[in-house]
C-alpha cells in the first residue's frame, strides 16, 4: 500500500519538465480565452493558478481532483478543481480536509526538536531512555541494540529499524482489513518480527515509519500528554492559525474543520478505512492545503523554534551525502533552478518551500497511485508561474 521509500527525494527529470511545459501550454491557452480582454497583458496571478489546476485535472482524468495553496511575499491564494467524491461528483474545494500521511513527519520532527530546545531530551540520547519497557523489549527481541540507537537516528531515518509500512504483508492486511484498529505497539511488533536490523545505527539511510512511531511515543512520554496535545502545545497550532489540522480519532475534530475529501487507492475509496494503519507519528494528521502552506512557511521562516540553530539542525546539509548530515522530517529538493525544502505524503500530497524566492505551496491530488511525475511537474509549473509574475 505504501511505496518504499514512501517519500521522494526528487530530481527534475526531462520527462517532468516536458509535462510541466504541456501544463503551462494548456494554462496559457486558457489564459488566451475571450474572458481576458486583448491588450491587457497576462492574466492576474490568481487566475493563472486557477487555470493551471483546471488544466491539470483535464490532463489527468485518473485523479479525482487537485487542491493548491500558494503563498508568496505579495500573495496568498488557494483553489481546487475536480471532485471531492467520485461517486457523487461533489466539487472539491480548497477547504477540504485530507489525510496528509507522511507530511505528518515534519510536524513530529519539529515537535521533538522543540523538546530538545526545552532541554527535555537530547538528540544524542539513546532511545532506551525515552521508550516504554514494552517497546524496548519488542526492539530487543527483534535484535536491536536500543542503547546504540539515538533520537537523531530516528529523526534522520538512519536507525536501521525495519519499516513495517513498506512491508507487502502489512499493506495486504490493511487493504483486506480496512476497519482493523491498530495500536502503535502492534506496528512495532510487526516491524521487529518481520525484519531484522538493516545496518549499524547512523551508517546508512532507510526510510522508516517505525522510527517515527517511536518518536510519537517519545512525544507522549516526555510531555505527559496525548500525541495530539503534544503537537498542539509544542508547535503552537493556535498561534500559527492551524485551525483545520488534527489527529483523526485521537482528538475531537476542530469546529472549523470542513468535511474530508475522499482519498483513493486506485479505484478503492479509502475514506472509511480506520486511520490507525498510519496514525501515530509517521502519519495521522488531517489538514488542508492552506494549513500545510501556513505551517511550512512559519517553520522555515523561523516562527516555530525559539532558536535559529534548531532550524539549521532540522534542515541538515542537503548538499552532503553523509547520513549524519540528513535533515529531520524534511528533505531538500530542486524545483527548476530553486533549492527548496519539502515532504510528500502517500495520498498525493506535497508541501514545498523555496526560500530564495519566498514561495511556499501545498498540493494534494487525493489519489495514492502514480502521482509522482504529475505532481513534480505541477510543482515546477506553480513555481514558474509565480516567479514570472
């Protein structure tokens, strides 16, 4: 059900740029419609973005819809095209909530780093200091030396812990038992019984939801609060205006949150799947493109952490190939000529921040399958339109 690795440390391939050019061509054709008077120059930026996403949906009929939120130094805009529900053909809106899957990892990493700022733990602490005896026992039985795995290894995916979410048997079970209520200990047990340690901690990279489930447990144990409350208090959801973001079934749905968009695995509507298959730190948050745009901008503009050095630690060194220089819950990527930061989620979600041009945007296509190249191209198209306006 989830690719391995589930995120994409993306490069811009020629095919992606070709698709971007096609999308821009379609958008430019739409901009040339009679609704724009001759001689007035390019359409306003909001109109160009709206035309772009409608062209995108037309070019990708397998995607139910797309939502986009964009913030620049002079503009905040969001829009949607297509359907929130294939069955009813209800129109998708930018206010629709959706499961953001692995984009949750950015929130988890930031919350852990806030604990570091508050001197509640150190990145070099062995994870055995912060996990429950039951979790430690499961890891030890699986062959893991919990004294040799540090908090930073979980954050950077360098722990060598097997990824339960990437296991075909896990994926098959989830699809076959969509209403099973998982616990995080079940998922850790699945990882430790299905896979052995992959490498010495800190020596290599292997994307691991298991590691982020452990971080979710650490957040709860160190704060003495639920995971939902830990996110809200450590990251300041209210202060940042994240009024539509919440942990599904682990807390009450906020009053301001709108209905969720339906999200699909091929033709299967997974809206009714119990969210516990991806809920405890590696995924789990429901949000909107507007809230994701807002959070990434606040994070990368320095409004989440108390110390600028904490953000530098989180970002790591994107130019380095050393495991120890990796970022934490966020990855560097190139979008066109811009060096940006991003994370992706399984259900066709991506959030991107490009600091040099001050552009942040979030996209979801509410479709898990085969979205990578199309969303890469849409990334490039969005940045190109915004940059030339």
